[in-house]
């Protein structure tokens, strides 16, 4: 484990360069930045604020897993590459663990499991970086990031200062946060802290987990859950290194109970999950599949043949191809079910 990810390291100069972004977005869309910098140390952040005033707008890039990029990105692109993971505190009720914004999310989860800091195993194999996770408020298999979130340190690019944020400041909701609604490029998430519960208890509510052979015993470990989640995700989701994709492209819509009941009357097989507030989350993948889109292609963009929530780049797709397919899927679901699916990725 390294020292603090927010240590004041000697700054490198920030000299923007032209950069091909094709390999820096998991959809594999051909894209270029006319002005690109890599942030290797937090001490470079004041220089970033100065640059951003000259080359607006600013796009902050993590793992590129939740983006739809145009062929030419205007303004300045800053890739966050801060590294470091450390244990801040071992409390009786929780491990408080901090990771730098540029760390791989899956790598961080794996490192926590190796150290015995359990609680993030249901979020294994989600692509992207630690710094991007609070922006999207990621979640999977019964665990939401906000449930494990403690606080974060962000750089306010506009004000050129550090800001500490707790959960209330981030305004978390389903796959949403304050960062999605503030001015694009305002925030660089420098480090994120997590509160991992002690004693640990597995979260096994999802049917896929309950059916998995590795979790059949009476007392599965966090490593067992981690391995099972990786198995399930690899079986269902395509590897971006093999075929370009941004993971789940649509949010699962949440609807009032009355609407869910009416839909169930008309569509008895409707897949839904009750929420704490009494509303229901509908399975967007099921809706898309029922509309006949699983495995279909529109131009160079397609719907994955194993997971209808995933849109893929079949080779040479552009942002227009991906968004054209997304609109066609949205229209089909809206026409049949009266529900408008909302995309998860940020469209630049």
C-alpha cells in the first residue's frame, strides 16, 4: 500500500498535446482531443485550473467507461491518473479506506478483499476508476456505492481549491449525483474514502448470487462473493477489450407501484423489484429483450446478444451510430410499455 493519494508531490508541467482517445474510451469510438493533459499528482491541479480558463470546456476523463465521445472533443481533456490506496482507520464498526481517483475500481475492490477490508465485493469487475464511481453512484447485485461511501476530496476547477464532501454534498440518487448536474468539468475527484462494515455480512439477495455454486455453503466469504460476481459478470457482459461497450447503457427505470401493477396485468412476465419507498425498479434489459432488440444491429452499433442492456461497437461505430441505436431502443420500449429509458453514459 502506498502513501496518501493526496500527498503534495512535485508538480510536472501541464503542456496540452493532441491525443487519440480511441483506446481511452471503452466503446472504442474513434475520437481525438486537440488539447490533452494527464494529471499524475494533485500538485498539478492549480495549473489545470489555469489551463481550463484558457481552453474551455474541460472534460475530466477517468477510465472512459461511461462516455460517448464525438470524433473531435472540443476544449481540454484531462485524464486523472492519481494513484494510491491506504487504510485510514480500523474502527470497531468499520474499516475506513481511501483510494486515489485514478485507481482502477476493480483493482481497488480486489486490493480491499486481499487485505480483509470486505464490503465492496458485490461491486467487483465494474469498469472505470475510483474517481468516476461517485459521479455515477455505481451499484450492482444489491450494493450501492452510497451505502459504503464515507467522504471524498475534490478539486473545484473553477474556484481553484480543494473541497471535502460527505454523502449529503454529493446528492446521491439512483445512478446519479451532484457531479452530473454541476457545470461539466468543474470537479476533479482526487480521492474517495469508504466505510466498510465490521462485522461483515454477505449481501446475497439477487437470484444470480443465490444460484451460484460458490455461494452454496452456509458461510460464504467475501472472496467467495467477489469470485461469484466476477463469474456472473463475465458470463453476461462483453469484455471491452474484445468488443467496444460502455457496460449497461440504460438505467433500470423506477416507477410507481400503480404503474407497475398495470404493466404486470398486461405483461405477466414483467421483471420488477420493490424499492424501499414502495416504488418498483423495472429490469430495462428485459424490456429491451421483449421488444426484440437483443442481438440486433443498426449500422455499426448493436445490442449485445447476451445482455440487452449493453450497446456495442461492432467496428467503426461513431457517437451518432450509438445514439441512433439508443433512440430506436428507447422508442420501442416507450411504445410498448409507456416507459422512457434513460441512458447511463455521459454523451459529450
